[in-house]
C-alpha cells in the first residue's frame, strides 16, 4: 500500500473486533511514530500502550464514556515530555510534534489492516491518575487501535482543492 492509498483508506474507527493486535504490527506502528519529524529534533513524544482491559475500561470513563475506547484492544496515550519550547512562529512544538507522530501511527496502522481513532475528548487529570503520568507531562491525545468491525464507510465530504488552496497569497 502506498501513502496516498493509506490516506484515502484511513478513517476514524469507533467499533473494534474483539481480537488482539499482533505484537509485530504494534511494534511497527510505534516505530512509525519514532521516525516522525519534530521541531529541532526534540522528540518530546512519549507513548503509553494500554492493552489491559480493566485499564482500558477506566480510560473509557475518563474519555467521557466513549464505548469504543474500552472496546479497542489497544489504547495509546500520546504524551509529551515538554520544555514548552515555542517556535519562532509562536506555536509550541509539542502538540504539533506529537500530532505528527500520531498520524504516522494512524497511517501505518491503516497499512497493517488496522483502524484508529484520535481521541481528544478526555479528562487529562483523570488519564494521568489512571496511568501514573507525572503532572509535568502533557497528554496530547489518546489513540484507539484495533481491527475494525466493518470496512470503511463512505468517505466524508471534503472541500475541493480550489476551496482550500491559494497561490502566492491570501485571495478571495
């Protein structure tokens, strides 16, 4: 599968089969995150892989009772050990860098026949308590991972290129 095919096939999976993700596939997905670029090569990301069903159930509660979070055989807490470095453009590095690594994982998972869902609806303090994460570490997102129950639904509508791309400056 090439990258564009993975991009086209990837979608937010919210219903997972009750079967484990093979260690080799999980390692390959985590390796994709490790290889992601980061600002000044800071590599601030840290990942907690959760396979234990009881812990996943607790994470589900911390993620506003989204059932699929407890259903997914793997949940990855995508964290940042950050020094709060701000790039010249005014943006902090860590949320962007961790997001890039998460999307590397999502695309690699798609290539491996797995599905993912980014989760931003969670209570960070609750997740920190469940996973024993220190207060100075930020959790950027949770990532549900597993085999989807069904194939990709119809693709979502997307704006046309001419609606989102401008050349040589902002135009009307």
